[in-house]
C-alpha cells in the first residue's frame, strides 16, 4: 500500500486498524440505510404505513444526510474528521433506539431523521481520510475497498436481520442495531486518526463561516461540476431505490416471499454490490479513464433494469437474478467520487467531498420516493401489482438514463494524466 503526504510510513498494522475503523462506520451506515427493506411488510402492517408513507420513511434518512452535508464539509475542513464523526455516533445511537420504540409512522419517520443525521458523515469520512493517508493514484482503489467492505452492512440487514427479527421481532432487531452502533463508535475512536503517524498535524482551514461557505461556491463553479453532480445524483440512488427500499415489498407482493426468503435475496444483492465495488475500484487505472468506467457501468445497469420493466410477472428465479445483477453492475459510483476528487484543490477537500455527496444523498432521498409515488398511484384501488412495481422501476431507470446523457459533457480526468 502506498502512503502519501508523509515521510514516516505507518506500519501495516496501523493501516489495517485505520481501515478497520473506516469500514466499521461505513458498515453501520449501510445497515441503517437498508434495514427497513427486509422487514418492510411487518413494519408497514404494525405501524399502518401505506406504500407512499413507507417511501417517506426510507427517504427521510437521506434528507438528514442532505441537510448535514454543508455544515459537515465545513467541520471536516476546520476540525478534522475524527471528532465530528465520533460525536455524530451518539446521535446515531439515539435514533436507533427511537426506531425500535416507534409506535406510529410519524415516530418512525422522526427516528429515521435522527439516525440519518448521525450517519451523515460516515461515508464521507472515508473519502476525506483516504485522500490524506494514501497516494492519489491509490485513492479510488483504497476507497473502493472501504466501500466494498462497508457493504457488509447490507449483508447484516439481509438474512441476519431477518433471522433476528423472527427471534426477537423487528423491534428487538432494531434494538440490537443500537447496541452495534455503540460498539462501532468506540472502535472508530480508538482506530482512526486524521493524519498518519509521523505526518505533520493537519493544518485546519481558517476564516469566518462566510469564508467557509465561499469555498463551497468555488467547488460549484468548477467547470462541469454541476453536471458531474447530476450523474452522482442517480448512480448509487438508482440501485439503493431497489435494494434498500422496494425489492423487499416487490418480492413479498409479486413473488410471495416471506421475511427469511427476502433476507436471503437482499443478502445476495449485497454480496453482488460488494464484489461490484471491488471490481470497479481499480478499473480507472486499468483503462486510464474514469468517465469511461462510469458510462460502461450505466449501460450495464440499465440492462437488468429494462428486463425488470419489460418482462411481465417474471419467474421468481429470473426476478432474483435480475435484482442481483443490477446491484453488481450499479457499483460504479466510487469512480464518480474519484472523478470529483481529481477536480477540486486540496484546501477544499472536505467541502469538495461533501458538496459532491449532496447530489448522491439527494438522489438517495428522491428516487425511493419517486418509485413509491408511482407504485402507490397505480395501486389506489387494490393491492400493489406487478405492473405498478414495473412502472416504479421504469421511473428510476429513466432518471439514471437522463443523468448519464448529461454526464457525457463532463471532461474525463485520467489517473495517468
């Protein structure tokens, strides 16, 4: 592993501990993003949620992330990453407890808001710190490792959560997630530091709050940055809308799967995403292009999307295969992060990463809501049908296609240039 920006390279053990801490908080974030999906029918029944309200409960997590990105980017540049993220973990624990105790849809939505705020810095912590600890050429590969291993969180929200929910009920399972959040916070605090051992202490950005906000304006004025953000809006979110929100209800309503069977499918989708992130990570160096990798990923992702949309009532094995393939092919967003990271200067790294992330979070909030609105509108007179789900999936795929067409205008940033 190449280490950047310091003369005294950390030991392999120190690097391993550092990556373990980053992976742990990424895992926690992934778990909380998708844990409603596996037990969705039970939660919807017990709390009296419609499909539209369930879509709000899923998406409101990302509303918190969205609102937190600007102050979070300023905090990362001014105070570093370790302190703010450790403090946010306390909020995560409180939100997790609230999810377990929710008695109404409104209480669940409020708890999801809180837990989303707590998780708001977890993924971006990895994006910022990997840029400090590792050489620029290694950035996308190391970040892909963190994101891929963090995908274990989606695994935990699949079969393990379904088994735990059968044993303790979904409330007990959510309570166990609060305990996991406590342990993760301690692990992060003791393993992650803002600079590698032996490196000079990071010099924080200074200036007034208004000056810090102007830095975000500099990011947005970079050539083609808003268009890059349009691609980031739908890349991860198009996959999350299916894996994290609507695959569970779809498999229950259309294919009659129980919670454990749905958990198995979500687990397979999560494994596919982990493998996909790992596969996409080094491809920019292999082909010396980031834009080409992203566009190839979009094309491959649209194939299973179109099959899910165009094939009426597919056989269960085919539906599951398409869902798993979609999650594998849609794991290219790490290359969009690397593309953006190559565009902004070092003094704006915190604000640059979080500004770009606003687009991803906005998409992650919007696309599950969009799918839910379409599904609900086509199911007003009865149960949710195969056609309603196919049109919900079509709406998500259409947004992805439009974003990719916009992205064609963004110049490539080649790793070897």
